[in-house]
């Protein structure tokens, strides 16, 4: 008996072909029908049918013609990206940065705002809504075209239970039903992610993590965070709290550095770095953490402040080395970026001199808005998936006579 053909197969093939062509247009930019046929390995008539369906769906449009050839110039087609936009947001306590993201992952201007402590304690939906408005204005786009938001925050995020924990600086943020609540209040889908994890995504794709199977990223900011990339996959833990090393008690041999430090995070906190900067004459009395960070890039690599900070960071990262044994540690966040290679070299030296670990410690490569870079990567994937999913609705009934 002959096998009964699967009558849904032609429709499935059409969807797969349409998705492949859409992905090529997003990756390569505008293409002609012949180029789509060549890159997909499909016939020119089939490529023409794909273009017809994508145009009918409002996903692509003509964008001019090629030149320099004999005969009629082939028509170029491009994806319509401006109607499906997203916004990446980096919430660093009082500092908020945001930028528009499209399906091609192009770079748009970054909008920045420094809030007062009272503004930072406002409801999260208001902070994110303002960030979206500012990003849209900076990019010159309609905020109503924004369908996705990804916010990086200094907290542990459990995607499974939709909860936030270790949220010391996020006073106005929900702790439960986080995505559900913020998505409902903003009217767009909101993803919340740990800022160190987003920076690790950026370093894996574009920076110091790209050449390694595993790495730890230490986020040195107002707080202390850690992201673990194991084989290209972020290790989040059972409840999203993997990497919250800042809450551990200082080791006994670190108490001499600061006997009043309640936890490891305090060893490299704003207060600690400010105190070190004043003690070593880098900034005057009354200076703030940001004043010390501004001076760090100017210091000699062998400056006493670099050595003092390197010892503290060394103590702070020991838990990550003992548990995960990564190939390399990336010192990131505002402090890691400002101190750069001299601090990374000092921490490496301290580890090899005072501990059993010989792990290489390196400075970050993605130093400009790393959290936004990571959030952009997340959002590009989400937008593309949404566009691809919409193609399933375009599948014509089997037996309609259209070529696949």
C-alpha cells in the first residue's frame, strides 16, 4: 500500500522557506530575488513566491534596485523593521540608560538619566516607561512601535517563578509576578535580567569571553555581582541566585582590610573605594566614589591604590574560583572598567602570590554600555522569533496549488 502523503507538508515547507529568507534579509540587509534564491538554494520562481508572501504579510518592501549590470536592474527587498521595535534598559540604582533595538540589531543613540534617590524609589513601571520614551525620542521613533523591553537590574532574577530577590536598591520594583506585572502596566512584553548576566552575554559575543569555554564575570559597581558562563550557557542556579557572592561573609584573612565589613561586597563597595582613594591621596576629603573612578585610568599601574584594590578584589572572587574554576575572570562594572588592565594584572598577581589559584584575570572588552549590549542581544532574538512566528499564520492551505 502506498504511503499517504502528509497534506500539511507543503505548508510547513513554505513556512520554513519564508523563515530562511527572512533571516537572510535580517542578516545581510537588502537582497534581490536571485540573491535569495542563491543563498537559500531554492529556485528563482520559489524565491519569487517567498517574496510575494512576505510582501503580502507586510514584512518586507522594495528598497531600490541594483546597478552596474546590463538589462533591467534587479529589485532589492528589505525587512520592515521600524514597526517592531524594542528598548534595552540598564538600571544602575540612580543611573538609567536606554536604547532602541530593532530586528537587525543596529545601534541607536543611548538616552541617559540620573535620578534622585526619591525618583529611584518610584514604581518600576514609571522608571521603565520614562526610559522607553527617552530612548524613542533619542532614536527618532514612535514609542508606540515598541513591543518589547529588556531591563538589566542589580538583583537575582528567577525566570521560572517570575520573582526578584536580593533587591537591595530596587525599592519600587515588584518582587513577585515581575514580568507579568510590568508587562501589564507598560502594555508591552517586559523581560527583567540580572545586569551581570547581560554583561556576560555581551562579553561572550563581542569581548573577552569569546575565546574561552567558560568564564566568570565579576560586576564591580554599587554592589558586587557575578555571572558564570559555562560552555556558552549562563549558570543561573535553582532560583536565579547563582553569583550572589557579595552576601557572603569576608574570609578571616580579609578582616584586617576592613574589620567592620559585614560581607564581601563591602570590601569593594563605594564606601571602601572612596576611603581608599582618600587614604592614598588620589582624591581629597569629601570626594565621592565616582571621583575615584574618574582618577583610576590616570594612575600608574603600580600605584598603591591599585595594589590595595587588587587585594580586596582578589578576596572577593575567591568563592567563584573555588566553586566554578573558570578559565578566566573578567573584571567588569564601573570599577572594573575604570581600573582596567592594571587592576586585572594586580588581581592576577595577588592570586598567584597568596593563593593556590593561577586563574587569569582580565579587563573587559565591551566597556561602553555593556548591559545594553547584552539586553540588545536578548531583544534581537525575541523580535526575530516574533517575526518568524508570524509566518506560521501565512501558510496557505495544502492543495492550493502554490509552489513551495
